[in-house]
């Protein structure tokens, strides 16, 4: 459920707080006008106007921090509710966060939309999940793992693979997406591409998953693919070892008196 206490606090801050801001600006404008037009003191008038503007900027910063705190709390609650399996509460909290940040394409709004899409997916409302993901901006910020899972739930395995393949060079392609793509390619018996993806994204895959994949390839009588993946893992380890030794050798030696 939405945080009613936070909503009451927000209402209270937006009401009297905004009134104080308007009153402060009005007083500043009146004082500036009197100092300039009546007292013939333009320097003091300018100083008074600057004080009024500084007051307004400070209020806006406080207000922004207040709103950011509410959004973070709503997102944290939505994430927790989703993990607990409380989809209704997760939907309500994420909806509140997305609506509060609707005017921007911020990471927070995108995170809220991702939670909404996941809830829709778990409830098998696949078209709703697609429409929610369509609101993520920019488009490259869409989680390809989540988008592919929606297509898988609709029986569109080929479309899911295509989504993950397109996202491989994008910033949102993470560990879950890499693992899912490898699994789907292996399931379609495209072992060569599965090994290629695993080799190119070793940094995203769990080492134990890679070892399990090598063991599976050997069990499937695919020594060539198993050897290629083993070689990639070995070269990666050698590269890490060489980089570590280079850092050690290039670090300054302790001075001796």
C-alpha cells in the first residue's frame, strides 16, 4: 500500500511551504520596489532582490531533496514488496513513484516502470508489460532480460533471442541477460553462438556457470566448443594475472634511507 504518512507529509510541505515561498518573494518584491522607487536606494533594492532569489532557490533545493527522499522510499518499498511476493503493494508503490516522476525520463522512473512491468509479467498480463516497457526512456535503458522474459512467456523464443542479441552492445545488457541468452541459444542447439556469446561476455557470467557449461559441452560430445570456451577462460585468467603483476611491478618501491 502507498505510504500514507509520507503522502500527508508531502501535502503539508507543499501547502504551507509553498505559501511561505510566495509570501517571501512578495515581501522581497515590495521591499525592492520601495527601496528603489521611494527611498531612492537602488543598491539596497538590488541586495533585497538578491536575498529574495536566494531564499527561493534554497526552498526549491529543500523541496527537491524532500521529493527525492519520497521517491527513493517508494522505490525501495516496491522492490521489497516484489521480493516478498506482494504484487499489489509493489504495483501501488511503483505506480506512485512513476507518477511522481512522470515529467522526466529519469533512472528512478525507469526503475519504477521496470517493477510495474515485472508485476504485470508475473500476473501474465503480457500486453500490459509490453506497454509499460514502451514508456521507458530512452529506449536503450529498457532491461533486455525483462523484455525477453515477456516474449518467452508469450511463447516467442526467437523474438526473445533477437531482443537479447540486439542489446548485447548496449548499456543495459547485464549478467541476467547474458545468462538467459546463453541458455536460450543452447536450448535451440545453436552451440556455436552460445559459446561465442559466453566467450565475449565472460565478465558478466558467473564462473561456476561457465564451468558447468564446459562440462555440459563435454558431456554432449562437443569437444571443439568445450575447448574454445576453456581457452577463453584460461586467457582471461592469464590476462588478469599479467595485469596484476604489471601493477605490482610498476608501483613505486618503498624508499630506503
